[in-house]
C-alpha cells in the first residue's frame, strides 16, 4: 500500500453552506427592470383626435381689436390694459367698457403671487357685468408696472 499524504487520508472537512446575497440582488433588479419595461409596453394610450385651430398672423395683429387684458396682482390690485385700478372699481369699468364696445372681450390673468379668490371675484364681476366673452390665461406672468 502506498503512502498517501495526510491531507488525503483525513475525512473531508465539512464546509458550511453560504447564501451569497450580491448575485441575488442582481437577479432581483434584473427581474424588476424586466417587469417594469414589460408593463410599460402593455399600456396602449387611446385618445380622441382633436383638430385645434391655428391662428394666422393677421388674426394675432388685429389693429381693431378692442379686447381688454385684466391682470390681477398679488397685492389685490388690478391692471386694466396696463392701467392700475382698484378691484372695487372693476364693475363700473366693465359696464363702461360694455357700453362703448360692440363685442367686448376680456382676458383675465394673474401674476405668480395673485390670490385665486381675487381672480374668481374679478371673473364673476365681469360675467355679472354682462360680458360673456371672458378668457382666463393659465400661464402666470409677472405683474405689469
């Protein structure tokens, strides 16, 4: 019988089983990314086709346009075509404008600090004054001074 080194004759050492977490995390992230990409591709957006009107250059630069821009500021004042007015004077201003203009139109806007209640009150006063062509600008612009 041949002599074997001692390392081969001893019983094999018991190795403890270990769970490696880093490959597990990689697999989880791969599955998550696959799931997200797959679910995003399943969403079918359905919409109604809408044809929006296009303004011509002549319509934008109408010299006979008598519409008014009413801007409400954060200080509770208003600007009637760049003229500073108190909001309490708005009903009289609306009545005079309606009497002087055949087709009155008002664009209501506010600066970034305007209170929503002041804008709604001004809108109500315009409608109560008999002007039905009222628009509301949805982009805040700086106050005119």
